[in-house]
C-alpha cells in the first residue's frame, strides 16, 4: 500500500532549504542587520538638537498682544500650532509632536515695573535646548523698541524650562519606529520579489507546481524563511534601540512582543506586494523600479523621517491611508504611548483592507512558470 505524501514534511523541507539559501550569503546578512542600525544612529544624531525648527503652542490665557509675541511669530525657526482644547495640546506635547508650550504673561516686579515673563513647559529631551534658544532670542535677536526699554534683561525674562518628570520624549522614540518601517518595507519587497522571480525564471516553481506539494505550502515555505529573517532584523533593531539608545518600551517585554506582532502583520502585507511584483515583471531589472514607485512615496510621506503634520492638510489626508503610515503610527502608540495592540484597531483595520486588496490581486496575477 503506497505511503501517503506528507505535506508537512514537504513544507519543512522547502522552508529549511530557503533558510540555507539566505544564510549562505553572510555579507548580505551582516549588511541587512547593520545598515538599519547605522541609519538610526545617523538620523538620531541629526535630531538630537530638536530639528531645524521648533513646533510650539501657547497655554490658554497667554498674552499674545505684546511685542514679544509678535517678534516670535516673525522667527522662521518657530512653527506655531493652535489647539481648540487643552487635552489635545497636552497629548501632542507628551507624544513629542510639540517641542514646548509657552506661557507668556505680563508681571510686575518689586519696583512696580511691568515686564514679560515666558514660561516653558516640555516633555521633550530638547526642552532645555529650546530654552537656550529662547534665551538667545531674548538678549540678541529680537527688537522691542516700541515696548521695552534698552535694558532687555530686566523686561523680558525667559524662565527655566519645566521638563515633565513623567514620560520624556526622546528623538529615538520617533526615529526608531520610522526606521523599523523603512527597513522592513524595502528589505521585504526586495527579498520576496527577487527570490520568487529567480525561482520562476529558473523553473524551480514550475517543478514545485508539478510535484505533489501543495501550492500554498510552496508559498508558505519560501515566504516564511524570508519573513523570519526580516523578523530577526526587527528584534535586533528594537533591542539595540532600547538597551543602547534608551528607546522607550512602556510595558517592557509586553510592549516588545506587541511590536513584533505588529511587524509580522506588516510583513505579511508586504509579502503579498512582493509576490505581485515578481509575477508581473518580465525582467529582473524592472523589479527595483516597481519597488521604488511603491516604497519611496511612503518613505517620504508616512512619518518615517519627520512627522506627517508638516505637510498641508490635503496631503495629510492622503498620507493617512498609506500602509506604512498606519504601521508607524501603531508602533509609536504601542512603544511610547503605552497602548496595547488591540487599541490600534484603526491602524490594524486599514492594514487589513490593504491585505485583502493585495492578496486578491496576488491570486489573479501570480505565475508559476
């Protein structure tokens, strides 16, 4: 009596062979692990000073009628943000979307002279840097002849910034999730697209297709090895960021595993995109073009290197529906804000819609020969 063909053994054999193929190129392995870390170090170093501009808001009741406020508005390094309610203002301050909140008020000293006092509240590690910036404006940059006497120090007093003792936003808390998304986006697309295209061109997929192995097991076996390899990069980036760069994991190991689960979800989506690209191209030279057309707009518009809110409102609405935007937002909520993965139901839902669309297309276009 003939022995029944084992799909499980076939799946394991394909997965194991794919792993061997990946790790047979140690240079590629080292490069794929080190390159994202170098990226994080470079962009983190650029961002430590608070960036080329400061996003600031004002406490309710601040005096915005004096010359000091008018002079601030003319400074190109300051971007003013207006809020309708204090809760939203505090939330954005805590998430690092604001450098500081200012409280400008007129006070009288012991000699009954009026002067301007400027309070600074921040949760950002750049809060003290911004305070120093305000001091230089106070003494050297602004002209207050219509309002102040020649003794500027007496009449404009910039107070020491109050940095929240709670959650302190660091530049790495923004940089690392963006670089995480950037890394898995391009590494997964290039890895899946070229792997499946090469297997199709070398007629390996055709031979698999003619064998008793289930087509699903063929895809799962090859895809699992690639996704597991990218997941290694995710783990290395998160742990490196946490232990060497003080990246925030609000709930420790729980946050770490939830970030990994979110990454698996995104990797599954990108695997489908890679399968589409490998199936519709006629030559391997067309693969990088398709990947760049899909990836570069997201790299620039999805909050990878800078917040989405720097764009005009109409463009922000477009950015919101990009899959990398949803991934970046979810990871930042989980890591810094301390939300759990089920609290990111909007991001998961939009990514789920993308997955349905992508795999519906994959079923239609995938080629085995």
